[in-house]
């Protein structure tokens, strides 16, 4: 982990700034030495100006070091998040997705009405876009649960596979609405190859910010 942090830091913006500052400082010292060697003894160069430039270089160097430390802390925080993400495995998560995996036991969804709704219909679509089940949904503001039992509109158990929830909703003026949709699935894998962990939730791959609730099982 430390190697990963060091590599990330050395490739960061602060490291690049530090290298550029060192190069500029070498050029400054070369120029200063040349000026001192060739100055007029009767009219020496102002030492205060040199002091001001040295002070300016020192201030920039300190700022770059501060930026490097901040980058290091940020990388350590990311690595800590990655290390803790493994504890999510096996937990149910409510994620910002409309598709779930039906394996004979249906799919749990939630939807959120954020505007006044006059009519609302819930439609379960198969992977080909066909409507396999529909029912009237709740029109009140806020979150509502929709637990599909896996049966199609004729009462027959639908084939295993991925199904998505579509919502047809209108306000009192007939305007189309788009309620937020969330699916509840079990986290079965965590990809920590990058700085941000990615979670496999049913048929979906989501980032941590797309998980709005963790539901620990038993």
C-alpha cells in the first residue's frame, strides 16, 4: 500500500511543481552567480532584491510541500476506503439503478416521487423491453416500495433473468414525470483496482456514491 501511495504522490501535480521549482531555482542561482561575477564594483547590485527573490522561492517551495502532504493524506484516505469496502460483501444495498436480477424470488425496488403526481403506473420490463407485469403505483410524495414477486401479468412465474422497472407518471396537467428508481440487491463483489471501489450489485456495477443505503443481513 505504501508503494501505491508513493507512486501516486510522485505522479501528482505537486511532485511536478516541485521538480519545476528545483529547475527554476538552479537557473536562478546560475544567473545570480553570473551577475555577481560581472557586476560593476562601483555600482554593486542591490542585495535586498536577491533576498526578496530567495524569500519568494522559499514561500513557493513551502506551498508545494504542503500540497504534497495533502496529496499524501488524500491517497491514504482512498486506500483506507478501499480496505473497508470489503466489509460490504454479502450486504444488501439500495442503489441508484432500475435493473435487478430475478432468480425465482422477484426483485425489490423503491421509487421516489419528487413532484405532485396525478397518475403513476409501474411496469416491469424484461431484457427485450417487453412489459411482463404492471400495476398502479403510489402517487404521494417521497419514497415507496415495490416488491415484485416475479409473477407476470397472467400469474405465471417469469423466467430467471434481468428485469427493469419503468414508471409512467404524469402530473395534473398531463406532463410526464420521472420518479427516481432504486433497486435492492446483494453486493457480491468489490473491485478495488482503482482509487474508487466499484461494487457488483445484482447485474449492476456501481460506485460508492450510487449506494444510498446498506442493509446488513442477519
